[in-house]
């Protein structure tokens, strides 16, 4: 049952695994209740839709997902992307807005399913980690500060730009609703304290219970504290949103962004947890599972979901062994929807805001920024570009910039490959980069280079320019060029034409070109492309040293007695 990993896992099931799944399923299910409602608020939806999004998608992913610990459901990042895309078309919490958010779940699921069936899981690798870190940090700031209106009790207009939110909050700080602020601030302090000293306790649930009890007992809702109010009881009824071509077109950019970012967040945490447990996750199976989870959830009023960092960590720590833990979590949500929703009437929105702010500010990875600064400044600057682009341009534009920057980085690195000038280490037949080994010996009139990339249309021009500049830097006339091809795995037709141009130009000036350490498939391409016919079969050598000896002997290069002796050693 390749397409249903849970069945395969259950064949090796035992009592110990059942205890782990029961513990994890109940823990994550309880954790999901306040988190789901809070994240629905970020998405601009009534809190009940966070519970709807925590039901059917968990069941489908639990059956089909290749990760045994990943906890799927509403997450902060995807919720904000939903708000960014749908709020352009409708006002939050209106029927039209809800319909579009559900339609978005179908679109995201459809895109992920197509990518999974098409084996396109590798595409996510084109989003570099530094760029994604910058985008995530900026999005976390926007998410967190968007909750200031609930924390302060000030009607701050919705915005995806933090400077607008902060400016409005500062200008109207005197209007802060003190009871709301005290409840929200207390929730933040309690959550941070529990996370530090009692991390295994369900902090979000404890804050929800205490906040609800305080509001109910002191009648704070009559003093202006905004509460969740009536929460519909019962399981979500089947639902299909109306299809409109204009809506589909308008939501497509958001659907693409959510499909990619959601999958990246999910696969990153799934791989990390799987590595600790010694098994592999299948990226394409994950896309299929997430895609069907979003499509199936859409039929039952869910907005887009994905795997979450914090819940997966809790799921793992609580002992999850298989996807059955997700099914049990869904069962907790179902019981809540059937019997417990009236208990949320007095739940303050400031408490939900505190849960959101503590959760998302944890996504700002200062350690990663310091690491990049010390290890590779270029990656640090890329992170800053994504960070400030998201802050200044907005969420959707920010993710677009992140994707474009990542792709440009891939193109730049492949168009400008690393090329090393080699010299022979004294007393050996080994050739190494002269920049790293200044004592390495270079033969007058001979250039030895190693190209650490496949040759194709985008980088062959750079290789030709590199050889020309290298020749100009040499005082003695150039007689031979030797290419160490150990780093070349492929050559396309454009690169073959480029090599022919190099050979013909060299031939006119009496310069010989040799290859060394050529891999079999690459040599086949050189032969089919006519390169070996131009150079001759004897232009390829097993080792660089053999090529250098051949060039010196054949071309009668003049060297000092010391150099001749060193070459023979």
C-alpha cells in the first residue's frame, strides 16, 4: 500500500507504539484547539474555521503522509498569506471572504497534488535557506504586530506594512483599553514562563482556560473586552464554493505562494524529525498528502493548511510513532466541535492575540543571522534583501522577491562556476589550487585549470573569458592549456560549440588543448560532439600529471634544470 503509508506502519504496530500515539494525539489535539482558533483570526476568518481546518486535513494526512510525526493544520505563515491574498477581494469574516478562503484551499491542494504526481518536489530546493529565513522573520513581525489591535483594544486598520501599524498604534496609544491589555500581556508572560520552565505543559490551553475564567467571573466582556462570542456547535457540513474564473485568476498568485511556502515549512520540519528517528520522508508523497488534505479539507470548510513547527515538535516529544496520532488529534477536535464550543463564548480575543504573538516571534531566528554573518556574508545579505523586501513591499511581494532572489542566486552560481588554476605540489604528482597552495609549481607556457561545474549555455562564455584573462596575466607565451574535467558532469550543445571555438582559436595561435580525468559519460559527449576528432584521441589523459608531461615533451617546452627535475620526481 505505497500510497497509504499508515497501513504499512500498522503492520508493525505494537502496544508501545499505541501508547506513544495516544499520548501525542491527545496532547496535540488539545494544543490545536486554541492555536487553530488563533490562527483563523490571523487569516481573517471567524475562530471556528480554525477548528474546521484542524479536522479533515489531519485525517487525510495521517493516512497518506510519509512523516510519522508531522502535525498538519492551521499555521501562522499560511494564515497570513491567506489574509494577504483574500483581503484584496473581500472584507474579513464576511460570507464572501470565507468562501474565497475555502476556494483557496482547493486551489492550493490542487497545485500541490499536481506537483506531487508530477514528481516536482525538487522545485522547493530552489528556495535558498537564507532567503526563506529573511522572509519568515519579516512575516513573523507582520503577523505579530497585526495582533496589536486585539492586545491594545485599539481598532487599528488592517495593513501588511508594520510601519503603518506601529505609527497608528503610537498615535492612538492613549486609547489603549486597559483590561484587554492586561489580559493579553498576562497571557504573553504566562506563555513565555511556561515555555521556559514547564515546556511540556499545554501553555496555550492553560492561558485560554484562565483568560476565559477571569473574563466570565469578572464580567470583563461588559467592560469592553472583546470576546469570541457564539461559536457554532457541530461538525462542518459538506461545502463546495462557487467557481468564478475571475476569482481563480485573482487568487492564483496567493495559491502558488501558499503551495510553495506551506510545503517548504512542512518538508523542512518533517525531514528534521525523520532524521532523528532514522527514516526517510518522500517529498513527492508529502506533496500528494498535503494536496489531498487541502482539497478534502476544503469540502468541509477548511482554509489552507500545512505542517507546523511547534505542533510537530510537541507531537514528537509526546511520543508519536505513526500517522494514527494525527487521527486521534482529529478525534479531539471532533469532540470539541460536538460538545465544547459553548465554553469558548467568554474567550477574550486578547488571549488569542497573545498566543499568536508568542508563537510567531519565535520564528525570528537571530542565531541564524549571526551564523550567516560569521560564515558567509553573501548569504547574510541575501537574507536581509528578503527581510526588508517583505517588510516594505508586503507579504505576497516579499515571497515573490524571495523566490526571484533564490532563482537568481542559482543562475548566478551556475553561470559563474568556480575555476581553479592548478599547480603541482612539490615532490608529488598531485595538482592543487595555487591560491590555497602558494608553493605549487606551475610550468611556464602551460596553464592547468579545474572547472568545478557542468558546462552549458549560461557558463561557457565565462569559461572562455576566464581563459583569456588568465593568458594575459602570464608573461611567457602560452603553449598548452590542460583542463582537469573531474568536476564536469555534463556538457550541452552550446558548450560544445564554445569548446570548438576555443580549440580553433588556440590552433591558429599554436596552442594545444588537453583534457584530463574526464568522466565516461562526458567523454562520450565530447566524442559525439566532434571535440575528440578535432583534438585527437590522445588529447585525453587519465591524470593531470600525464597531460603535463606529454605537453612538456611534445611541445619541447624550455624549463630550468630544477623544474625539469621536479617534474620528473
